[in-house]
C-alpha cells in the first residue's frame, strides 16, 4: 500500500475495517524504515480512532500484532546503540509485551493463518529473550513451530536465543551443548533463506559462521555433523520413577537448562545449583540454605501436581471422611488438595526468591516488607541502586518476571500477565477463604450467585493455571542461580575475611 510522503497527514476516515488495519500496519512499518518516531506516534493516535469492539475477531488480533510491532520499532529507534537499552524499566517494552499477549489471548488468534500465529509467538520469544526471560522465550519459539513447523524465522530466532542463553550458563558443559544446538538450528533456518527477511538471513548466517569456526576448533567432527545425542542417559529400572521423570521432561519442569533443549533423558534431574559463592566468613550461608529450600519446595510442588492427576481413583485417606452434597458438583479429595499444595508452594517460592536476593545483594529491605513484586523499588517507583546500572541479564529477567504478579492496592508499573489478578485472587482464597474446585461438566447451580467469601473454578482451569505457575516458578529459580553466578563473576573482594562455599551435594542419608 502506498502512503503519503508526509507520514503525519495520513487518514483512516471512511475506510473499511480491513483497510484501517492495513494502513496502521503499513504506517508503522514505513515509520520504522525511515526511523521516524513522529510517524510511529501518529500511527498510535490513528489506531485510537478504530472502534475495537466493532472489529472482527481476527482483525482485533492483527491490530494488537501491529501495535506490538510499533512499540518494538519505537524501542529499537529510541535506544539504538545506547547504553539505555539495558535499562530495567522501559515503557516501550511493557507495551510491546502487553499487545503481543493481547494478540495471543484474543478470540481471533485461532482464526488467523498459522504463519501469522508463528510470527506473534516468535516476536514474543524475541522480546522475552531481550528482557532476560530467556528460559521462557524458548517455549514461545516452540509454540511458534507447533503452529507452523519448519518456520525459518522461528528456528533462527530460537537458535539466537539458545546462543545467548548458553553463554549465560556457568556450567561449561551445558554452555557448549547450547552453542552446538544453536549452530544446528541456524543450519535448519538457513535452508529456507527465501522465507527470511534479508537482515535476518544475514544475521543468522553471521552467527552460523562464527559458531562453525568455534565448534570445528574445539569439538569432535561429530558435533559438526548433527545434534549431540542426549537420550542415552540410563534412568534405571524403577518404572514409576521413570514415568514421573518422563512426565517432567515432556512438560519442561526440571531445574536443568538442558530440559530447554527438549525432553531429553540427560536432563532428568534438577542439577542447577548456585555456583561457588564467596560469603563473609563470620556469617552462615543464608543464601545457600534458602536456595536449597526453594529447590526442595519446588520439587514437592511439582510432584504434588503430578499425583493430583490420578483421575478416577479414590485415595484411601478420603474413605473415612463423608462430606455433605451441596448439588454444586464440587470436587473434594486428597488429589484436589495436592493440586492446591502445588499452587500454594509455587506461589510462595517467588517471595522466598525475594528474601534470597535481599540477603545476597545486601538490599537491607525490612523483612516484613520483602516481596517478589516490591523487591526492586524504593517507594514503589524508583529502582534500588544495584538494579539501576546493572548489566545482569538474568537479574533483569527476574525483574520483568515480577511484573507478571499482581498486588492489591499497589501502584507499580503495569502488570504484564493478563491472568495475574485472577492468580493472585486464587492464592488469597485458597489461603484465607472458601475455594471450590468444580467438575468440568455443567453445574446444577447455574442460578447461584457466588458469595464474596468463596471462589469457584473448574478443575481443568485450575490445573492449567497451576501448571503455568509451576513453569513461571521454575524459570524464576533458574534466573536466580544464573543471576547470582553473574554477580559472583563481577564481585569486587575487599579485605573482609570471606569464605568460598562450593557446590558439594547433601548426602542421601540426610534426605529423609
């Protein structure tokens, strides 16, 4: 579509819905090509003239996608080759993520073409990787490929994400495996160069060439020919244990970076611990004990979720507990309680991570005021000093992950996760009020009005939200370990007596 030379005089008046969306999208693209912030701002204002409620569902999805692109363009122009691109707080990135998630959550998302869905997932993966949420970014790239297998842009961007993810790891074996995987992903992406944007093709080729030199110089020839074999790990003869491990692998739930390369058997354990940490010699290793507790609680939450899925079985502990039928199809059982335990533990781990960082980084926040959402700020607005100039990618990821949580009566930056308020409400009701998990089949009580003291949710919806929270918590644990490894690498040691504490594991006899 041809647009006027003066980008700020374009109009959408009298145009059809489709034409209005096309004009907005084209204006945003052209403004980016010409590095015109005023053109982008004009397009944003034009978009406000569109009656969102009257738009067809698929056009709503496309408008959200265009607006996300616009804010991505704005960010890239504004911060081009600037140190400010490392800022923790960035309004443009907040809006970019918001509109991408709105696009995915919109009712029209399932109606747009598969390649468009892949574009949206890929863009969200790129944005997550940029902000430091590189663990979760890989899942978005995977979703992009489920929508359109062999989508070259998704494969190439996944490879790019794996490269930087691998470089952030402090285990050299893991790091090298990520680089080898990235190399072979670049090969796959470049097989279909015609479908790539020229700039993307050039970038992928450059990354491929650099990795080829590194891998050919440091690894056996077999690493050049194909992906490494990661499924020859012996998981033993315990059938029930193996079933559980395979379930964890398939859902990407191990605290192990290798699980993000795929459901490979080599990743069937929670191997990620804190690196060797140097602490004052006259103080107990609080951060190490907290991280141990966090990992153990996560493992328990994960297994509780797994056991909660025992459909159709009655646990013996329920047999002697008769309950009154209220005709609301409420599910009461040991297995439902296990699902609640998984939810509660997962949520509480996030605040424990806040206590861990408060201690390790010496933030000196009063203990009764520490929370994962508020950890980062002074007076809820200004960032704490250690975060203002930080170049810690994983720590920035934790900061942005905190924006997926909701706190009542807070005036923090915009919450990024559409479900955040509901997830916070669920936690409150589970802990303090009535919480009903009901059957997925229609209820008899359709005419009932739920009182404020109680909250109802279907079992399948509660399972979905709990799994989402488990994955969020897993990512937060991994970012914490990687962030601390970065801090250790740049730490300046003074004359204070200190003691390095390594990563020896607790013996089995102490795990009872």
